[in-house]
């Protein structure tokens, strides 16, 4: 089982050898520098992440200092994958805090300790041992004093809904206490990180990691001296606010479907509009900020213009349902249709389709089968959606290794390949998978265009009705656009508030 993927066990169920393992781990000194084991594991994880995700974008990595004591604090939408993602943002060794039950198996406890993972004793896992968290805080202080990096998920839970939850005060407590112990000369910084997944748990989906400006704790030395508890609480609230600004956060998660619907329908126009978010150039960040703008507009209008907001929601969802019934998308609906555009695509598609079929078939057999097996197994093993991506990556590595090894043995048996030929074959296997995926993407593109042309020729009335419904959404689109471009979004003054 993957570390971080098991269920929560109570302290009463912990066997003596597991308890002894935890105690032994607490005595292992934490080394802030990245050793060979850490670098090797990080490289392996980076490779697996690049294979699993279609695109990984890191923005603001310059906000992570190359030296000095540091706390990296992030939202927690995807379980173990979140730790892997943060590890990609910096070459420095990140010591993550993790629930103590992960250290129950002695072999796993030793491995996690070598990688710098720090056990934390939660009430739900080990209520009788929560007093040992004092020692955990001490170890974190020592690590920061040595110039190390700590990774923390202050929400304390994983979740897939687009809302940053209430945060525990541990990150700020650790940082402030360590810095205060050295008269705020350590220079501890707390860096907020926002993890954004285009499709949580989806293979070849996009991951955008956004790093915010650090919170310099020394600037709050006087406040902390006067009111330690209040300063911890206030800075925790500031940390949450900064993370909210790096992700798509909704005060009401129930609004997520309408926000996603508005993005799918209207973003085709807005992503290329230079008046919307002119200061943001890269597409990955624009997509996140655009979802944030839509979320803010929907929640604002739902509060002050609920009748219009409800009407827009009904119109949008009805339009999307109509698109789904015809197996169309907003982008596809805007394509040019007719016999001539179809003919222009037909000849190159047929030529590439015939010539590429053998290679694409081999690539599908070699890569698509283990991929589908991985998805099937992961969905049945994962206890909740936050674990899905980690299970897919873990199972996928094993499934692809087995399939590749089987093909290598077949090649060696039937063709008497030598070591060089077998090594070249292993290098070509992933390439055939990539070419195969591009081949089938081309066929899907042609199939979609063929479907659109058929609707245009045989069911033009249904297509025109769909376009009419889209036109009815123009006023909703323009209203949201005006909201984006206007600076007068302040809440209206309530009667009798003066």
C-alpha cells in the first residue's frame, strides 16, 4: 500500500513493534540537506509525474528562497500527490509532516524518516500519544534553526471541492516559536502555495502550481511579543487568504457546477480578450484567474441578484445538457461546417489513418491496455476521490512495467533480440504510446467534424435551435464581462447600516 493511502487506525490497534518504530524514528536526527536517496526518489517521482500529467506548470517558483529556514504551506486537494507536487517546485529537501499511522510498519517508518517525513499525532489516530507533539514541535524548531524546509498542509484534511477550509495554526506556531527563540534573527518565511488540478485524478490532466509571496515572520516580532496567540491566529488567517488567492476558492462549494458551466461556455471568448486580466499572459494562470473571476461574480450576483443568478444557472445548465445530447462542445459548435471544410480534412485523415494504423494499433495494445487497467483498479481501490491520482500513478507504474517486460520477453523469444535491440525497444515503447495517442486524437477530431457536418446537413433545425439558445446566453455573458471590467464590485450598503 502507498504511504498516505491507508485508512486511519486507532491508537489501541497499534502493535508494540509499530509503537517502538515510532519512538525510534523520533530519535533520528533531521538533516536539512538533500542526500542521494532524497534526490533519487525526487527524480523518480518527477518522472512519474511528468508521465501522469499532461502538463505541469509552476508559476512563482522564484518566491521560494534558495537558502534559509522555510515553511511551505499549501491547500490539500489530492492526497499524496500534493506532497509530490510541492517537491517539484524546489530542489531543496522538503520535510513534510504526516499522520503518525504511516509509521506503523517498521520498514516504512525507516524509509519515511530517511526522506525527512515528520510524524504528527492526531486525536483521531493516536489520542493517547498526542502529548508527543511537543517533541514534534521541538524537532521542527531544530530543523528551522538548521536552515531546513518544512512542508505543511494547514487544512489538515484532503478534499476535492473548490474551497480552502479552515486552517490549523500549527504552521504559524512552529515558525513564530522557532524565530522568537532566536530573537527573530533566523529569518523564517512562510510561503503560500496553491495547487490547481484541471481534472482531479484524471490521467494526462493539467497541474498548475502557483507560489505566492512569502510571509516574513520577523516583521511581526513586536506583535508576537505583545500577543502571541493573537498573532498566530491573525497570520493563519492571512495565510489562508493568500492561498485562496492562488486557487479557485468558492465560499459556497455548491456553486462549483455553475462556475464550471460558465467557464466551459464563455471562456472561449474571454481567454483571448486582452481587456480581461491584461496583466496575466500565460494561459494556465489565465484559466485559473478566469475561474476565480467567474466564481466571484456568481457568488456576488447570487447574493444581491438571486433571481437573475438562478435564471442564468438554469439557462447555462440547459444549454450544456443540449450540447451533451448532441455530443458537441462549445468549441466544436463554432467550427465551420459544410462539404468543403469536410473534404479538406478527409484526404489527409484517410492517408494518415491508413499509414499510421499498424503503429497506432501496436501503441494502443502496448500502452492503452495497461492505462485502462490502471484506471479500473484505482477506482475500485481508492477510498475517496482525493486518493485516485496517487493510486493511478502507483498502480500505473507497476502495470506498465509488467506490460513492457512481457513485450520484451516476447521480442527476445520470437526475434532473438540482443541487449542493444531490447534497450532500443524499451526506449521506443513510450514513443509509440505518444504517437498512438496523437493518432486517435486526430481521428476523434475528424469524427467530431463529421458529426457536426451531418447535423448541419440532416438536422439543421436542431443545430440552429442550439445556436439560438447560445445566443440567448449573450446577455448573461455580457453582464459577467461587465462585472470583470468594472471596479465597482463593492457590496451595496444595507438599509439602516449607518
